[in-house]
C-alpha cells in the first residue's frame, strides 16, 4: 500500500506531508545560503516559497491540535507519533518525518541566529554613521530605555 492510499479523516496524506516537509527543508537550506551572501539574493522569493510550504502543513497542524485536545500529553513529538500511528505509517516513514522535522527546526534556528546577527551588524553600522539614535528606544532585554534620546551629530 502506498502512503498516498492512507488518507484519513485526521488530516493530510503522508505523501503530502513528506512533500511539504522536503520542500520546506530545501527552502531553509537555500535561505541559509542567501543570508550569508551579500545582498541576500532571492530571499524574498525563498520566504514566499517557505510560506507556501507552511500553508501546505496547516492541515497537519490542525490534526495535531485536535489530537492534543483529546490527549493527556501536549508533547509535539508524542502527538506526531500518535498521528503517524493512526495513519498506519511504516517505521521508515515515521523515522523520515521525524528526521526532516528535526532538520527543519535546526535550520530554522540557525537562520534566525544568522538573521539576528545581520540585523545587529546593520544597526551598528547605522548607529556609527549617525543614521539612528545612539540611545535606542528598546534594550536588548526588551525593556524601554528612558532618558535622553537623539540623533548622533555627524559633521562632514
């Protein structure tokens, strides 16, 4: 029996999930490459494609939320395992889904770190050039800076 034959009332087919996860992993890998290139080439297109992948995974998210409402545990891995068992997924498919998900999470975290570093670099460059205030409104911890705010005086 092919994975596409196991379409249940509990959400999308396994083939749909595997396809969307594979495309998401590819997007995240390309996003990493783009983030480390000058000018972040193709980043907007990659972000749009990533949103399409996430939209394709919404039925799975709804199915997992429905399981969470009925389950004693809210642990995402346990819920995914339960959903895959309800789909009669073979062990190799379960392993593949879990592996791709873990890879996607790791890539997404790495991309977030790269993006944050780039934002800080740009903010520092703008501050050095006097384009932004020396005393930002928000602190690194998310609090609000109080006191004098103003622009750096740059004389050429």
